[in-house]
C-alpha cells in the first residue's frame, strides 16, 4: 500500500512479516489500479489490476511467529470476472510455513479482520465476511480449522469474546482459544441495534445505536452517539476462571426443577421451559464447524415460544382449565422473588452459578411468554417461524437430546400441523 495509507501499527506488522520470511525489509503490498462500480464488493472496492493487501495480522513476541490475512486480487478474465482470494498465511524461522483459505461465503465480497491473536501454539482470527462474523481457530503449521459463528456486535474481555445473541435478552460468549461456549448472560438491553464494548476489565457496556436522523450532520450524529455511550448500561462479567459452562446438562435440568418447585409447575412445565427457553445454558445450537458456515436454522426457528403454542393447543382442545393453569404458572415464574439480578458474579460452584443464571433468564422470558399467551402478539422485533419449515420441525422431532416433556409437547403440536406465530 502507499506510505500515506499505512498507519504505524500496520507498518510494524509488515516489518514483522518480512522478518519472519527472512527479509531485511517489510513485506511488500501491491496497489492495483482503481476499479469501478462493476467490481464493488460489500466490504471494499476491488481494483482492476493485481493487488495484494494485508488485512490484519498477529505476532507472537515469544517465538517470532507471524500470521496474517492477505487478500489477493488478480486481473479480470475475458468475461470481466475478477479473481479474488483471501488466505491466512503463517511464517517463522525465515520462511513461509503454510497458508489456508479463510472461510467465507465468497472471497469477492471481502472480509474485515477484527482480531488476531496467538495463544501458545493456537491462533485465533475473528472477522466479518458477507453474511456472518466468524471466529477461526487453528494450530499452525497444521491447517485444520475450527469455525464458530458469533454475533455481529462483539467485544473482547481477557480470553473471552462476548457477543449479542440472537436469543432476546442474552449475551453469549466463546472462550479463547478453545472456542468453547461461555456462560450466557441475561442482560436487558435497549431495543434495536446496540453499541457494545469493553468498558473496563471485567465490565461490558451497552447503549443504543441510534439511527441517522433526517436533520443530522456528521458531527451532530457523532455527538448523539457519544451521549448515548455516556449513559450506557454497565454489565459486570463473571470472574475469568468462572466463565466456562459446566456439565452434564442433566444436572442443570434437575437443579432448575428444584429451583422452580416453589412455583408449583404443571405437568411437563419444567421440561418445556428447560428445552425451549434455557437451551443456551446447556447445549450448543451452533456447534463448531470445519469450514464455512452461514449459521443454523435455529436462529430463525427457535422453539423459544413452544410454551405459547402449547397454551393455544390446550385452549383449542377445550381444555380451558389446563390452559389457564399453564398461563398462571408462567406468571408465577415471572414473579419469583429472591432471584439475583447478576448471579454470575456470585462466589459459588460453577453448576450453581449456571443454574441461577438460567433461572434469571427464565424469569425474564416467562413474563414475555405469558403476555404473548394473553395477547396473541409477539414482542416488537421478535419473530417465530418454528413450524414454517418441515426440515426444521423434523430436526426438532428427531432430537433425542431434549427433556422428555419437551419432546412430548412437540410431538402433540406437530401432529396438529400448527401455523407459526409469524406466518
């Protein structure tokens, strides 16, 4: 790249790459000729000619190992197609040790590297491609990848990446470098898009991400964003050593059953809530992949509203007393006393912390479920397409790793062919 376009940090990275490759000078990037709108990808304007640019990198100061993400753009072919590749390279001891393609929907659309870091022999890269924000883990020079889907709004604290979940009112996380799931945190957040950042070690901050107003200038809009940040909600995080999810899940199911006993649950009630709402605390809905993944159907067809479908079926079957008992139970869960607003900060065994954190989330969502039962309307910005696709419904039916009561309720619902709430 041209000198004036290179900041000091990027210049240092290029020097480190050159040194790792055995060169006395910095690694050379190649600037192509400017392109036009026909070559406009979603993340950058691709040039017409050959171009090589380093999108990000990481240096291990203890060993001198360097890794970097490089985008290479070639000359267009006879049909005007511009060849583009995005690869992760690694080098040390004076030579290139290998490279691997960065998983993307299509490299033509580019990617933005948000983080790269060495953890001993492991390397982690977090980046945004056309559809998703992904985290990749590998152990160079081996090229086998593990890929995790994150949320597009994320922040790092210590060795954990936290991100806004697709589950309403949850912050999820992945531990680095393993990419194992961290304890989800039930955090009421502003409606719509959020600003989300590390406020201080062990503390995150959330604030509304305001839309650009009709009368805004660039300066006035920035001032409004800064004002929103000034009144951000601060979120304490679990201690660094208490962020992993314990197992096995059956213990969590049993403990939640004990904690909910005071609410006098109806038949199948606890199993349905545990499977439909508390699933993020005991199972990975987007397990690690070995290549590009665009996410799971669970994002769009989560069973989180299964309790509402069950309430409706009871009413349709003329079982009014059972339906009302179900609704009143959800309201009792929503009114539970003595539920710590931030149980993940407790000094308690990990399994107990997970159970109380899950209970906190159940209490919050039970209020939403009860209101939806009464009104028949989903909250603003929420949707449910649970029964809109036969493939997803079949996956849920065949999922033996759900509590028995959840499976029984789902079986009865599927037999009736219900319409999804958002259809």
